[in-house]
C-alpha cells in the first residue's frame, strides 16, 4: 500500500483510507501493554512515521493510562548513542547520557513510558547503533518501558548476500526473541518464494542452496538467543541463590549474637540467684566461737538443705562451738520444716557444736507439739536476745540488744 493515511499527523478521521491498519494498531497496542518491543519495517512512503506519531498521540487513551508518557524520536540525524540517550533522559526530566542513567530515569518517573524510534536504518549502519538498539530492547523486555522501532530500506552494513532477508530476523532477535525470529524468517522465505515466481532459479536468493543456508542461519540465531536467555536465567538464579545465602548467613550471625546475649543473661541470672541464695541464709559471727543463722521467709526442702550445708561448712571452717538458729521470721513451721530443723541440729552436733533454736513463738510451739516433734534435746529460746544472754556473750543488757539489732539489720539487707 503506497497511500499514507497519516498525512495530517492526527487522529484517524477516515477509516476507509486506513485499509488493514486497524488490526496492526490493535496488535501494536497489545504488544505495548505487554511490554514487548515492536518492529515496524517497510518501504518509504507507506506511513511508518505517521503511524508512530499516531501511536504517541493516542497511546494514553487506547491503553487507558492517563499518566502514560509517550515520546517520538527521529534517528535520521543521530550522531552517537550518548546523544540519543541524553535526548530520551531529558524528555524524562532527568540528566545523563548512559543506559544506566536511562534506567534510573525510568525508575524515577514512576509512570508508564512508550518510546517510538523512527528511521532506525540510519544508525544500524554503525556499531554503536546496534548496541544502542540492543540495550533499549533489553530495557523494554525487562519491563522498564515499551519500545517501538521503525526502519526503511537496507542498512549499509547488511548489504551483503543475505542482508535483505536477514535484517528483519536480526532485528526481531534484538527486539523480541526466538519466536519472533522464526515468524520473521518464515515470512521472509514466503516473500522470496512469491518473488521467485514459477521457478527456483529466477530469483537471486530463492535458490535451494540459499534457502538452506538461510534456514541454517535462522536456526543459529534462534539457538544463540536461547543460549543467551538460558545463561541469563542461570545468572539470575545464581544471583538469587547468592542473595539467599548471604541473607541466611546474616540471620545465622544474628541468631548467634542473640544466643550469646541470652547465655550472658542466663549466667548473670545464675550469679544473682547464687548471691540471693547466700544472702537469704546468712551466718553471722557474733563471738569468736558463736554463729547466728537467722532464717527469713518460708522454708522448703531446698532452703533447708542449703541452710544445713552452709551451717556445716562454716562450723567446720571456723571451728565454731555454738550455733544459734533464729526462726523468728519464719511464718509457718509445719512437719517438713520442723523435721528439717531437727536434721540441721543433729548434723551440726555431729561436728561437736551446740545448737540452739531462737524465736519459738507460742503458736509455733503449739504447732510443733501437735505435730509430735520432739525438741526436748534442743535448747529453745523465746528470741535471739534471750539466746545470746544465755551464752553470756554480752556483759550487760545493752550489748545483747545491740548484737540482736545488728543481726536483724543484716537480715533486712
């Protein structure tokens, strides 16, 4: 078709002059919506530039994305890849002239972007032009933007024997993928056979040998693309595995640090518990050969064993002759507590020391008698002061009271 239905570069107002293009535009917008690069090729004058202009003007409406940004760039006078990158990045209201800067600008703008490049055949004759299209296609395939490229004619670098038939598959490989290469190659073969007419040898390219070589080249393109994609996927998997390993190591280090902190807390708690246990059953020397053991709070089997162990150890260490066990601050004395006290007294006596019980209140005495506890062999006193006076540890009443007060103060601490 030689008629250009986009002469006015505006919306289509005469559908009868747009024969077959509605389907093409619908397909193009489907590719844009799916973030797949699009290649438009053909002879000059069929409306490729106008088609790109129409896409730029109507993309936001057709895709129902009001915030979409669409750009049209003519590459006919382009001089370098940096110049093209700079123009695109400036359109995105950012600065830079590199692929990385473009990706950063796309990420910063935060809205869908469609880039239409016209007259791409002008830059395909250069090495930097091929690299530019490859980089833009990679960005488009990664979802950073939508890309549409239009070209006319055959670039100089592909003017060799298979340039005309290899250009569309090569561009399809760059911009799309293996499936597009196969579709493009099959289409080119069909075109060559149609142009060959009735015989194989009437066309320069549509000979059996050339078609076989062309098919092999297409296979090579497809295999290379598949290999590159596989390598890229493997690299991505390895990167994810490495990231997972690093995160696992980090979590392991954090757990190790937390375990170390917990161990430290447990050790500190054990030390505090030992200190509390030691202070809860003090042994106070009130004379050279006399110790006072004030018991405070409820007594259980564990505390009674601790009291017995401490009493035996201190009596042996200090060669003590008398031990006064003060139970004034013990609220309840039942059978278990009474038997434990009797065992403590008997154990200390085996080391040669006399043991006295102080602080036996009236209700405690009744309870112990009711329980049948025999304390006849144990010297018992009303309070600690009376026990100390009985041993003659104070020359007067004031000294005895002072000693009792010192014991009580230590117990309160």
